[in-house]
C-alpha cells in the first residue's frame, strides 16, 4: 500500500466533500460507540478489567523476550515452525518461500492488518501467487482494488449501492440491493476458493505462550475455513500479541469484543495449536507462525512503550471526531485514527507522517475509551515534539511557538499581552460576540466564526479567586 500520509490535509479536504463517504461515516457514529456504551453499562467490572489488562500488558512487555521464546518452544514442540522477521521485506520473503515450497498457486486470507502493513497481497501477486481475501469487507475491497479504511470494519467507507455495483460487475449476476442476496453471492463465490486453496493465511489476535496456540476472532467463520481446509496454514502477526496463558487471553477477549463492536463475545474464537495430529478430523499438515517486528522492539522501554499494549479493538477511532469527519483513507496508510497517528510515524517515519499526530483535537476521548488505558494524546504529543525538534513542522508553527515562548518566559509581559488580546477580540466582536475575520487566524475564520472571550482572562479570574479566599 502506497504511503499517502504526507497528503493528509488534501485527503481530508476531499473526504469532507465526498457525499457517499459522509453518508457511510454517519452510520459509524450511530453504531459502534452506542453499542459499546450499552455493553459497558451491562458489565459493572469493566473498568476494573481495564486496569487488570493494562497491568498484565505492562508485565508482558517487561518480559516480552521470555514469553516469545516460550511461545516458540511450544509451537516447535507441537510440530509447527516460528519465523522471526525484523522487517516487512523479511516477512514477505518468508511467506513467499513457504508458498513456493508447497507449489502454491492460490492462498485464502483471513483478515490481517499486519499483512496490509507489509503489503503482502501485491508481493504475492507479483511472484505468481494469487491471494484471495475471505473476510467479507476485505473481499469487497479486493474486488474494487481498494484498501481498508478501518481495522475491524475495513469497508465502512462504502454504502450498500457500492457493494451492489462491485458484485454485479464481478459476479455477472443481476444487481441486488438486498444484503442477504449479496451475502449469499459472496458465499457461493468463496466456497470453491476455500476448497481449492493451497495455503491459508490468517492474522492472530493473540499468541498463547503456555500452549503455543494462536487465536483469530471473526464474526463470519471465514477464519476457520482459511486455517483448516488448506494443507498449509501460515499465521502472520506482530511480536506484542503474546500473552502468558489461556486464562489471560480470555481477559483480553472480553474487553476486545465489547470495545470493538459492543458484543458480549465475538461469534467465532478459533484457536490453532500446531498442524493436524493423528486422529484429528481436519486441519493443516504444515503450521507456520511469522512474527513481524517492524520497529516494535525499538518501542519497548521507550517513549512509545504504552502503544504496544494496543489490542486493535478500534475504539479510539470509533470515538474520534477527526476520524468520524474524514474517515480512514485520509490518514494515508494502514492504521488510521488516534492509534495510527502514533504507530504510523514509528513505522514510516515522522518525516512522512507528521500531519497525523497533529490531526487531533486532543479531546481525550480515545484515551477515555481505550480498554488497556493507552495515553494516546500524550503519545501524539511526543511526535509533535519530535517533529518540532527536527524542524519538520511548518515555519509558521515554529515561529508561533517561539513567539509564545518569548512571552511565556516573561510573566508581566505575558499578562499585558493577554489583557490586550482579550480587549482587542471583544472589541472586534462587538455585540454579536463573534469574529468573522481575525489576523493570523484565517485557517479558522475562513470557515467559521471565532467566539470572542466572554469575560476576564484566566489569570485575572485566578487572582480574584485567590483574593476572595484570603
């Protein structure tokens, strides 16, 4: 997937004028947030579980090497193979080698954001292996030559008529606007793909160190068919997904479903523990786990350490006013929303992704709903600081901050400027209390009025409050 994060501002302008996208995003605002709120309300211990999950994740990250080695040992003991890949290129080549060893011509894929991260589909196609997406949303996007705009609802930017048009074009059947008919079409098209696939590739929501198991959660069952029917099953995932025990895994599963879709539990929760054993009714003959680093080990113990707690539930983007206005494609890479604004600069460089941590109101809603209490605004602020220190932010921004710093270091002058600005803005606003145009603030007033200050400055109010106390 081509990195288009540098064009975020232009992407956002286009998205705001896209009538179809805005209609689709309206469904998001009325969907996931409300369902999550209801699910949380039904579980009084939810917030205690968040604390427990945060502390457990911190423990895992402090002992990440130990748990990953334990996981590898168990996978090997079960007859599988673990492949350690530092970069996207390493991971792509590893997966292609496995496919070529079994002379694979087609692979079915369960949804995996890490496969999007390493640009796996395009690489396989270039090397003679045809990937077939089996998650319904991903399948729709593949037909349209499109990319996900959301990490759990990849086609959320589309409307029913978009899906109907894509199916009509590719399936060569009468056009229908009935979701049940479209679903049946997808089943019929994919059924033979599942049966004939040489290799199945899935992601993993969690890796269990004590058993060497991987788990994938879906609401469609496509993950089960992808990993049991082909002769070879490849799991591609990232290193921070490991958990110590099956019991620990269930804690995260309970938080994940409620935070993501407002469900009590995801419909299909499928564990894979090595290749098929003697007496098993089905399952693959070969089992491979591809562990991708891609800069994650550099985050351990650093400023971005907390981000590794992420369980990919999407709650942050579901509640983000910026994501809700422009959608996921505006962010220009695999991970959108607040979590993407932290991860993308780490993976592609702040030079390419500097707009993303700045695309936030810092309202704090993302941190408020995160099931593992990641301080997302703090981490975005880290990238803003990093961008400023590297002189990558626009000159106007740097001059503005430097000017503010000059006055902030001189309290008397700061108070004088604050009082003068307060008086000036109230004078410009007049009786209506709003300013149509303001020098150096055209980015705001070109599109909406600036409310005038309604009273005294904060420092004046503070001094009065302290005086009243004494």
